[in-house]
């Protein structure tokens, strides 16, 4: 799954990495991003095909929902069934986004320690989670943009801790570009992108247990935990 992640590259780095042309959300680096918070997303404007960096609430709220609380239970969508679920099939065809990140956290709960690990690219490059977005009209008439992160089976690096991981899209025309192309609506072309990320390109590091509290959000969270057990 993906329940917490970090995006500590600044906005300039994010816009350069993902080819963003319009920036509507300029946020300081984040080290402990949690569900229901506003998160940076990259979407493509259907009108001019420009890529836009915006802020959506993490946790989709279906159009039929009476309030936003349901979103906290839908922060992830399983890639294996996303094309079959009524709540997500339409979004997969027409409302896709990429969530820029530096890595994601999972917890080793052996012995009750709840030791967090950060999973990231070995070269430190930004990654892009495959996401879906939607908008919800509240009872007062205001619109709320929301998103979810797709998950898949874990690769070996992540699998030592958890059996699921977020879908990390490949760069280029066979990955992020295809996912962000609004003219692509064929599910048979999109579903093959939803695979575990190559194991050799990822690493895990033990980080501060302060990550366990989502209210902690600072660079010190990435400091290695010297007492972490070996997974």
C-alpha cells in the first residue's frame, strides 16, 4: 500500500522533472505526507495539453458521497481490480494524474517496534506515482479535487516489509507520458503500466521513528535509525 510518503525536492525541481508548464501549487518540501492532506499532483489540461502542477486532497470522494470522510478509506486503489470497480473505471480512462515523490514509507512491525523504512530510487531521482483524480461537489456548492494512488504487488526490496507498493511509472513515452496523455483512453494500453518497479533501481533505508507521527514533518525524519532491525 502507500499510506505515507515524502516529496522533499522543491517545486522548481518537480516542474523541471515532470515537464510542468503551469504551476498552481507551490509547496515547501514535505517529509511526511499523510492521507487527507493537500498533495502535489501533475495533470494534463485537456484544452491545450499543458502539464499543470496543482494540489488535490489525498483520498477520493465519490460524487454520491454526502461528506468527505469516505475519502480517508480510499487513499489507494488496487491496480489488479481498478478497471472493474465502478468508482475507478471511469477515472482510469479519463482522469489520471501523477504524484511526484522522493520515496514512500513502510513499517516493519516485527517485535512491536514499528520501525519505518524509506523506499526510494538508488540514484535519488524523483519518482511519479500513478494516480487517479476526481472532483466532488459539496452540499454548499463548492468543488473539491481529490486523488488516489494505485498500488501493485511489491518487488523484492519492498516485499521484505510489505506485500504491496505504489505503482511507480517509468519515465518517458512508455510510462509517465502515456499515463498523462488525455487522448489515451484504452485500458489495454494503460493497465500494462501498473507493474512493480524494477527491484534493482530501488533501495530501502531505516529512518527515524518520528515518522510514525504524521504531525512530524522535517528533514530529520530521513536520518537513519541506528537501532533498526534487519528486515
